[in-house]
C-alpha cells in the first residue's frame, strides 16, 4: 500500500512541477525531465498527452510549452462564463485547447452562436452594471416600471426569449 502511495506522491510532485514551470513560461524537454525525475520519456509523453491534456500546450523542436497567445489564467474564467450563461448546453467545452481555439481573435472563430434579435432595444450598460452590482452585493433597489417598487432585493437576471427578467 505504501509503495502505491509513494508512486502517486511522485506523480503528483512531477505533474505539479511541470505545470509550475509551464506557467512560468519555460519550455520543457523530455530528455531533461526524464533525467531529473528518473522516469522514461514515454512516461513523460503520457503525462503531457493524457494527464495534462487540458493545458493549451504546443510541441515544437522537441520541447513542450504553453501556447504564447493563450492566457492560462483566463481559461477557468472562460469555463465559468460558458457554464453560467448556459452556453455549455450547446458547446461541450471542457479543455483549454478548445477554449483557446474558439476565443482566438487572430483567426475567424470556427463556431458562431446566432441568437434571435431581441424584441427590445439594447439594455443600457450603466443600468445593467448597477443591477449586477446590486445582485452581487445583496443591495435593495427601487424600480419604476408601470408601477413603483420602492424596495426590491434582486437575485438574478435571466435572458429568455429575447427579454431580460429580474428575479
């Protein structure tokens, strides 16, 4: 049991060091890593191609590195945005390489999500921002529509069928 645990500990340390170096901008050679960690190059290839598949890696001249145009710290934020906006139901993105491909502004995107035109004019950015802030900070707001609502505590904005709804 302790041999199995020791093997997993070595794997965890190896992967964390590889990820740290990649995030620091290093390009890594299999030969150098093999000598450092005492594992075969084949084991390291498995690390890069199976265990680190969600990183946006490039392999050039025998070295692995993060793609230069990608911003690895933005990938979790993009995944959250995709999940929170409901896009995940139609776009099965689960790794950084696909996200980078779809958000790369250097080339036309291979996907286009076409929404129907809203029935109303565009939401005023300052009102929208104030509502988001009120929701996040649990602030009571006053709202004037056909009637006056002096004290509402908004929970969420939902976009459905071309209209925004405040809950």
